[in-house]
C-alpha cells in the first residue's frame, strides 16, 4: 500500500507565504538518524520521515535543503536526497558534514552548529531561511534556538510533525518567528519574572548610592551562600526590617529555607517572660505555665529568626541564645531535656554594639558570633540621591493600595524634591518619614494629583515635626538654619556647617571678640609675629555674612 505523496506540482502558495514568493526558501536541517532511517524497501514510504515530509508540504516549496549530517551517515543522507528528488524534484539537497560524535555534548554540538553558521554563505535578500528543529537531539534543538535567537542563523524556527490518519506521512509544519510580538511578550514576561536577587532585596527600587548598591550586592551573595548569623545595623526607619523580610523571601524563592520567618522585637520581651517566650517552657515550669509551650526559637526551626533590637536582650537570654546558635539545642524553662532547633539568625539594632559590650550590657562572645556578617544600613540623608527613586516607589505602593494613580504636578514635584534634599529636611526616621509624608500627600491629593499647595503644607508639617523634639544645638545643619536661614544654610557644605557651629559655640561662651579670637587661634597666634585674632575671626564670620554680635 506504499503510496508516494508528491508535492503539488502547481506550487500553490498560501496567503502567508505569498509576499515571500520572490525569495527562495532554504531549510537548514539535521539528518534524523532515527526518524529519517526507515529502511530501503518500499515500506519506508508509509512512515513519517521529517526531512522527506518537509519537502512534501503542499503549500511550501523548499528550494534548497541544507542537510547537516555526520560522516558515518553519508549513505543515509544520500538515500534521503534521492527520495526527496522523487517527491519534490525542485528541491536541491546540499550536504554539510558535521561532527556530532557525542550528540549530547553541548559544547561540541554548539561549536559545530556555530561553525556552520559562520561558514555558510547566507543571502537573506535572496533566500528565506527556515531552521528545522524537529530532528537532532534536544541539545541540538537548544543550540539551533540560541543561534537563531541571536541571529547567527538568520532565519525562523521551523517544526514539522507527523500527520493524522488520512495523511500520516506528510504531516504538518509550523513556523516560529522569534522576532514576532508574541515571542516578545513571552520574552518580556520572562524578564519580569527573572528579577535578580539584588533587585528583589531592593524591592525593585533603582537606588543610585553606589555604597548602598555595593553592600546589597554582597548581601545577596552572602544571603544565598551562607546560613551563618548576620547583624544588620542602622538608624530607625533605615529599612532593617524590610531588608530582612526580603532576605527571607529570597532564600525561600531559591529553595534555601523551608521553615518560617519569625520576627521578635527584643525590646518587647520583658522580665521573666523573655526566657519562656524565646526558649519555651515545660508544663508547670512556673506559676501559670499550665501547658508546655514551644518558644519562638523552636518555631523558627528550619527557618529564619529575626531578633530586632537585639541590644535590648537580657544577659541571661544572651547566654542561652549563644548556646542555641552554637550547638543548635537548648533547655526550655523547667524542662529536663534539651530540644533542637536549627535556624538562621539575623539580628537587628540601631545601637553601637561595641559600646554596649564595653559597658557590660552585651556579651562579647555573642557579638563575635552574630557579627560574622555585619551590614550597616545608611540613613536616608546619607544616601539622599536615593530619595527620588524611593519617592516613586512609595507613590506606586500607595497607588496599588488606593487603586488609582497618584503623581505630582510638575512644579509640586520640584518643590518637594528641593526641600526633601536640602539640609533643612532632617529625615529623622529615615524612610519611615518618607513613607508617612507620601501617604499624607497622596491621601490629600484630589484625583491623584499632588499639587503645590499640598506640598507646601507638607513641608510645613515636616519642619514642625522635626523641630519639636530634642534640643538640636549639636546638629550643624540646625545651627546653620537658625543663624542664616534655610536658603543660605542649604548652600553650605557640611564642612562649613560644622565650622560655623564650632565658631558660634566659642563666640557664645566668650566675653569679647578678642577673647573668642584668642581661644580659636590659640596655637597659630604663638607662631606669628603680629597677631590680630579679632581680625581673623571677623574674616571667618564674614564668610557667613555674620558679625560677632549676631552670634551672642
Ligand atoms: N527595601 C524596602 N522596600 C520597601 N520599603 C522600604 C524598604 N526599605 C525601607 N522601606 C520603607 O521604610 C520604612 C521603614 O523601614 P523598616 O524596615 O521598618 O525600618 P527599620 O526596621 O530599620 O526601622 C518601611 O515602612 C518602608 O516604607
Ligand atoms: Mg524595624
């Protein structure tokens, strides 16, 4: 029943192919050492043979078939060529020898196909190329895909498949154009989902501060490679809690952690309860211990324990914690058997831990154990160039919650940025202040537009809020604002702000300008023949447009 199906001689071309009519079609294909080999007798025509079938398609003429084959398969290649001549005499079969001695060796197959792409004389103006990916190993398919995607092979991917019962041998084909938008969409979705660990730790905020960025890059590596404890320090609102949460999520995404994320603020663990909350207790361990209870350390088994404000932990708890992280077991309160818990510890603090150690408030051995990896998060003012991307991030976050877009009017944005990046903006609670500020403005915005009025009110509110608390006589920026006004103060370098603060403090505590001059120039005046300290002080103050009297 072997019936040879000839390709329709009338060459009718379907609509999709019409515009390419003037270009010839060249298919690049690997000889199918299994699928194309169906013996020599007539029965071979009953079977689907991809390289024959692709020349039998009714609506497509293959002008040239470049058949890549190995040396040892020359005979089979010749047979395929002959059979193609039978069904599609217009097709010219060209052989190209390759060395696929190990067809699963990625490097070998890739280099062979790459060499082919370099040596073949492609003429894209005259010919359309289809890269057949149905034959060859998966390794070869991946290599053909890569070479096509990168345009080393200037064509489209081309697949064939066996047909149904009516036409089993000819089958179907499909062209995959990697340049078409459908593929673009897949590629961009893929890119979106393939956010890097670093981006993830930064919540996708495109931070500009190079020191911060470098730190996060290292932190990502350490997070993914190490299970050792970490210490994250930084002022309130610098982003410690957010960062640790992200570290946990990143580890979880990469399958590095299976347990829970347990957060404990050590400042809330008061008195006797601290021990049992952390380490658990047995039934009847103390009055009121009606039930045995697993502590938070046990809850974090296999997961991550974040001990925020670790400096607040009592000395007894510190000793117990050290044992728990070193030996991975500890004794719950009132229990006679130790229990096991294997967790990663991250500690957070805004204290100077060395000082705490020096004052005997914190165990030196515990600090040495937890600060193997230690990261200091800079304050918002220390990375003021990151304010803008964080501002946009906060706006987006608000918009997501509110369900509508929120943005600044152009002028409003400029005024807000000018104030926000000036020395007058103290950002005492760092990103937490920024978050509250954006929340206020966005809530008050009408139709999602933050106007100049809203910004002005917000600036006033922030100034009052930052002014209210704690005397700030030792804040150079505050001193400069008080003496010179905001506009002028904002033009000063921090160096000059400190200079001004120091000089004004000496002036205030001096009887006269000469007295202040003597104190300020006490060393250099001894080395000079004629001294005029008052004059020198006057010159310094002149730099700031100030007089001695104005300071006292
Ligand atoms: N990486 C971040 N992703 C999202 N929000 C952040 C990030 N860092 C800081 N923030 C913002 O700053 C606020 C304070 O951060 P948080 O982690 O609570 O600070 P800390 O723990 O250092 O006091 C958060 O509520 C959030 O609005
Ligand atoms: Mg916190």
